[in-house]
C-alpha cells in the first residue's frame, strides 16, 4: 500500500544523510563553515527530486495514471516523515560519533563573525546565548525533523498540483 512512500522515503533519507556526510568531509562543518552555512540550503534538491518521483510513481503504477491533490500530498508527506526518521537517527550518530565538535566549531565560527563585524565583548556575550541555543543538540535535532517534514510538505503541495490527474469523465 505504501510501496512508493517507503521506497522514496528511504532514498530521501539516505540522500540527505549522504549530503550531510559529504559536507562534513569537505570541511563545511569544521574548517569551512563559511561555505557550510550556505551549502546546507541546497539539500532541498534531494526531496524535490525524490518526492516528485514518488508521487509520479504512485500515480502511474499504483493508481493507474490517476492521483488526487490530497493523495499526492499524503504521498509526499509520508516520504518526508520516513526521511525525517532516518535523518534524525543519523543526526544523533553524527553529533555523537562523526563530528562531536560540531557545536564548538559552530559557536567559534559565529563568534568570529561577530568580531569581524566590530561587535563589542558585551554585544558578543549577549548574542552568545542565542548562538549556543541555535547550536544545541536538541535544537539541531528539531531543526532536522521539522525542516525535513516542513520542506517536504511544501514540496508535496506544489508537486501534487503539477502531477495531479483526475479520472477521465465518461459519458453514459
């Protein structure tokens, strides 16, 4: 019943994990955070492609060429939820074993940006509370879950409008 959703949910989750790992290997989460703060936005390409193909496959192979707007959105959202579970598990492993100093790197990078802007130590200490909150484990995990599902929902709505096909009207 959820064949396309499971297949493309796994592909989406694995693709996002691979993207994060590639960014890490390229230093975008350690020594090149100036690139990483922008490269992370391009990960949206993965669910854009996989949700498109997931909805299309559901329409063409399981629904005999027909899919409603609601069914398309449901398919895309299920893909996103499965991907969110996979990426959340990966993020826990990532922060604990692959890049346990991610938060330190992130805080140091943000501090450096404030110094370069000519901010005072008082301004920096006030902003440091916000910076530490953004780079906390819980907030990063929530960002991963909500970001994956939220982005997936928006993509699902748009693609469902594009891929929607109603049953042909038959005159009797």
